[in-house]
């Protein structure tokens, strides 16, 4: 799996879990889906942090 598809997958799962939380029938369901969304967000941020910054983004000219 490429880094792009990992980013796309995690982004999609975040949105899906937020949607499920919004439509949960009870507080426990809301909490579980919110927790899942937060975990996917944590993983996404970690993945993004591990990516190299393109030269045009870090003050250097390629």
C-alpha cells in the first residue's frame, strides 16, 4: 500500500466514524465512534509527520 492510499484510507475512515457518531442511537455508540475517529486522526497525523517535506515547502529551492 502506498502512502497516498494510507492517507486516503485514514481520511475516509475518520469521516465515516464521525458520521456514525453523529447518527448514533445512544451515548455509548457516540463515544465509541468518536474514539475510533480520534484514533484514525492520530494515525493520520503520525503518517503525515513521517513524510518528507518537499523542497518547495521547507524553504529550499529544488
